[in-house]
């Protein structure tokens, strides 16, 4: 809708919190999330979702990309000023476009190339002159990249729509709830693929693939339970995070002591166990983990 588009264009990092709080049509659904029911459009219920935290994160990330691009332009201009021969407009333009695409700023920055004469000189032979030593010195032409427009915001930052099927009886609240449940599942699969290395797998039989997925799902479950234990035991208030906890656990080494040719160890010793991780395991009720059994 035009009023929504106009309102979104007026948002900034400084006013987004106050602006949405004064909009009566937006209903808060979480600490940073809001929704607005637009009604039935083409026999489909449409709900807009807006998240101030996501809006800030997207804008800040894009601002960082623009800053990196500006720094690249400064260094590129310094390089262009040192040319020992005339710069080619099409080649310089292509370099800049590749850098813009690399940062994903195609719709957020514009530039132009300003041609100028540098202080560098080159010996120019005269045309159709049979004597190579005859000629003259002239200054070299190059370009400077000038940024003519930059914008760190888009009308879609932090906002997206939920659209029901035609003539659906689902309510806007049920649409939001279904989306949240879907998001949890997608988030779990993203974490399994990235952190737990769900892919690639090197098995092909159905039972082996099922076993591989089962192990990954169980590993994810253990991670979630571990994260909940850290929160319920107030360990997070003491500065512990799940990532830090796993990093400390990875430092621990198990040494097995064998006698003679026996395969069964007679003793197991844990090494690299810091006092901090000992206290945390005791706090979580996992002190038996520090006493490996033979």
C-alpha cells in the first residue's frame, strides 16, 4: 500500500523504534516484531510483518559494505593516478562494476568516471616518423572514480508479507503462528547443515542415509538441551555461551593407560580441564563427566 511504502521510506536507524511505536495499525508480536493485517486482497488474506532488529541489522550491514566500497574507491583512485600509460574507460568501468556486484550494491550506489590529466609523462613518438628517438613528452590521461549516489536503505528492509491461499479460513494470528513454527524448523535445518555438517554425506543406502540424519538430529537435540541447561542454571548470566562451552569441551583430552598387551585400559585420565569448566559442569549437574570410567 502507498501509505506503508511512504512510511518505510521515512525510517532510519535513529527513528525506527519511535516511528513504529506511534503507528496504531502495527501490532507488536515480540520484542522487536510487529504485524499489520492489510485485509483480503484478490481473495487472499495478507499480513505484513516488520522486525526492527532485522531492519537495523540489514541497514548496518549495508552501510558497512558501502564503507568498504568507498575505501576501495580511494585505493583504486590512488592506483589510477600512478598509471604509466593512458587508462581505458571501459576497463576501469568494468572494474568498478565488478566491485559493486561483489558487495551486492547494484541498487544502492552509482558512480561516474572523471577523466583528467596526471603529472606522469610518457614519450610519444611522432606518427610515420622513421626515427624512434624523435618525438615529444606528454602527460598521461587517467580517470578518477566519483560516487554520485549512495543509499543504505531499501523499502523491503525488515519487512515481508504472509499471504494465505484463496478463500482460506485461517486468521491473521494463525498465519503468524504457522510462520513462526515454520521458521523454527527452517532454523533447525540451517543449523544442522552449517554447524553439524549435515552435508555432504558419503552414504547411499536408505538405511545409512536415515542413520546419518538421525545422528545429526540427535546432535542438534543435545545442543538445544545443553543451551537450555546453560540458561536455566544462570550460567549465561555468568558470561557462558553455548559456543564458548563447546570450545572449552573440545580442549579436553582423554588419555588411556594400558599395561602389557591388554586392549582394555586400566586407567583413563582427563587432561586440559580448566577450573572454570569444572565449576560449570558441576553447576550443570554433570560432574560425573569428569570421572571417566574404565
